[in-house]
């Protein structure tokens, strides 16, 4: 079997369960050594335990690769720095950072507490920024010293962020921020030999199983391909973490089951331009027409909601 990540060192945050665990194990199958980061908390972020990360690290070692456990909070500046330093101290290098850690605190806007807002934004958005900041600083230093850099950051956004989902204004705002963060940092880090991409995964995990059940998504038939298995997301992430992906950066990918697609971001749609400042009273005869001509917003599937007669 080809090992497209032979010799690479990878950090996966939130790697103790679900999608993150799938990433860590597939990177190991493809020849990478792995820093397994996980607080081991509940879906809402409460509690902690190193046990899930330790179990994944043992599975990585059973696949013949080296692994080290890190239990730092990736949204904490000191914790994020320790995470990057762990890879450098244990393995002498860092090639790939996969930002996957996350929590859920779903609530309708009028009922959402400030704590529920802040905690989700902190874990997802700050928890993507902080490790990326220290990894980028390391790779910039390597590049300026004349050492070759072929590094990757792979972030985790969501259909909730790029398409929208009721009851997830905190989570969706964080995930939309991660998509924008991906595009901007890809521009900034290209000069140092670093690519930055993101995935919007669809899978049955602790965070999504209740949502899938609420939408009536059926369980797979025995023996059939399980399109919801979290391991299905890993192949794309591992490819993005390999040397083969050097020409791909600043993109967001939808991935679920056996489906992969490129998410196309905001684009300027129908418009009008005049050489004067608008009078608000004029716009009632203009804006509805522009909206009528525009493509409707996408649903959670990523496809536009078709207008009905």
C-alpha cells in the first residue's frame, strides 16, 4: 500500500474520538507520526480525560507509527504553544496541523446565553487561530532560515457555517469565521511553503448524531456502506496533508461518505450602479428585483433552495 505521508509529523486536535480519531489513524496508515491532542471532554466541552487520546495513540503505535498524547486546551495561548512545541520536541519537526477540536452549545438566538456564545466561539475559532499562529511562526522561521518548508494547515468548518442551520448561530458563526480564516491565511502563508485548506465534513459523530436523528436520517442497512461513518472524512484530509496537495490552497471542501465537492464562496451577484447617492425611497423598486434575480441561498446540502411557484 502506498504511504503518501511517509515521514511526516502531524498534529490532530480533538483526535480522541469521531472524525479526529479517523484522521489520526489514517495519517498513521499513510506513514505519519501523530501528536494526538484531546481534552477528553463532553460534547458541550465540560469535563476532561486523557483516556480517549491515549487509546488513539495506542492505535497509532499498533499501526507502526510513533504517537504522543497532548491534553492541552487549544484555545489557550500557552496550551496552543505547548502543543506545537510537543511535536517539535518529540519528533523534531512539524509538517501538518489539523484543527478539528470543537464543542456544541446549540440554542435558539433568543434563548442563548452569553456563556454559550463565548464558549463555542472560543473553542472553534480561537482554537483554530491559536495553534495555527504558533505553527505559522515556526514555519516562517524555517523558511527565512533557508530550510525547505512543505507544510499544511487543514481546518474544520461546517455546513452550518457556510450554508446556515437553525439553532446554531454560535457554532455557525465560528465555522463561517474558520472558512474566512482559511482563505486569508492561505494568502499570507503561501510565501513560506504552507498551504491552508478546510473541510466541511458530514458524518455521524457525538456532535452530529442527535441532529441527524432529528432530520430523520436512517441508519445504514447491515453490511451496506455506511455513508455516515466518521472515518470517511479522513482520506481527503490525509491527502490534503500530503506532499501531493502542494498546488491546492485556500479552498473549502464538502466531504461526506463517498462524496467530495469544492464549496464555492460568496460571489457578487446581480447589481445596479448609478453615479449618485441613493435615496432610500428609490430602493423599494430596485432591491426586490435584484433579490429575485439572485441565486437563492444554499441549504445544508450545499445546493440552492429552489424557488417554488
